[in-house]
C-alpha cells in the first residue's frame, strides 16, 4: 500500500510538472535571506532624494515593512532586490509575478513625494535597453495605481509604455494583490486578480525583482512641508509562478 501511494504521488507530481503551473519562487517574509538590501543615494537615476538604508527595512509577523523617515532634514527609505536574477518566460509558456501589498497610508494632503513600487529589472546597467517592467507604481497618495514597460526606443522612452492610471481608492493603506503575467509576446497587469491592461510587447530577458519606496523624483515631484514621514509600505508575500512546456529556469 505504501509503495502504491508513493507511485501515485510521483505520478501526480510528474503530471503536474508537464506544462502545469509551478511556483518557482515564494517569500512570506520571515526573513530577508532571499533579498539584497540596497544602500546609498543618488544611484537610481530618477531624481529621488532619499538615502536607501537597511535600517528602513523590518520583517515582523510574516510581513516586510519599508518605512521612509525624515531626520534632521534628510529623507531615508528602503529598497531590496531579489538574489535570484533568472526570472524569465519559459518557451511557449507564461510567467506570473505577484505580491500582496499595502501601500503607505498617506493621502494627497500628506503624501506628496511618496513613490512606492514593485517592479522587475533586466540588468544592472544600460537602462532602459536592459528592460524594466513596473508591476505597481503609485505616487503622492493619489487613489490610483499604474504599470509600465521600458525597453529603449521601441518603448517611447523615457516615459515608457504605460497602463495609464487604474483607480484604487483603498490601495494606499489597504492590502491588495498586484501581478503581471508575461508571455513571449505580451504583458498583462492584474489588480486583485482582475486583468486591467494588456500590452502586446514581449521582453526576451531574465529579471530580478525590486520592492522600494522612493521619496521625490521625476514622477511624484519633491516632498512638501506637509509630507508625513514614517508611513510604511507593507508586503505580505511575493510569488513567481511559471507555466508552459519549458523548465522553470528556461526562458524565451
């Protein structure tokens, strides 16, 4: 009986792996061992004014908190990137990247300059040609979110190809699920499991993941005297799922 049960389990796993969905990465934030904490300022190329510091990162109760702070006139915040840099679309398949996030609890009245984001980057130098997919961007406590793709001249740089603003009155301060699903020819954005924009553009890249809260920069503009420090972005989990004929490490 035990041998039969073992065979059934093996057969079941084999069937599941033959083109079915596989969760190839997941972090429920008991630690930060799967991530690299970025440090320093003036390195990000978007006019941000914060200094990134590990001190602005905290993990507690299975959640990551990235908290911008203002001390003696200096803004600090946090940014992490995944140690894995090989996330790509398997041949003939799809790649889904998802996170459950509560954006900082700010409003347009006290959130000017806040720029939280969850995104993917195709390399460390040579932007925008290396490729970037913004799964989630939001600015200034405004009740909306957006996504974008950057890839160089075909992607209308430096603006990129964007989803436009997606209304979300409770995204700042409330948990929601944000995802993209990539194929060899398209990118589709999801909010709480519902697709809201599809772009017919494939990126033949391997990516790493980034979570950060910037302060200031090209998109939100500078913070105001009314901008409230100390409002964290909370991340419940990050998941990457691969589906298709290729193996999890394969990509287009």
